[in-house]
């Protein structure tokens, strides 16, 4: 299985390798298109989608699916909480979300 990852971050590469150990991970340097520190879930979700879509655009080879990972903060019960959103896209660009 070949996965393109919309990031070259060592931490994000490790997350995907730990999640899917038998896959070939191809990191692609892309922009998230959002602020450096998202402060709400909607922005964090948009960043993960953008990363997955931008990786597809930037990658010119066959792959099984693309993944965008984005970390952000979300204000819940009076405090900011760290959230991580994963967006896998099939080659058809069909979106699935996980947080």
C-alpha cells in the first residue's frame, strides 16, 4: 500500500507509520492553507483536508490514498484542548474524516 502524506514533519510521518506499519509512506511538502495555530475545529479540519488534497496535486505517481494531518486547539468547557484531525482521501478525492 502506498500512502502520500501531506507533510514532511517527522512527528506526522511517525504517527502514520505507527498506525499503518506495512505501508509505504511518501511525505510531500505542502501548505495547509490555514493559520499556523488553528484555534477551532473547523479550521483544523480544513487544514487536514487541504493537506490531503494538496499532496494529491503535488504527487505525480500512483498511490492508494492521501492523508492530511492537522493539529489545532479547540475551546471546550472553558479551556483550550489539543485536537488532531486526520483526513484520508482516496484517489477519487472522496473524503473521510477522523478526529
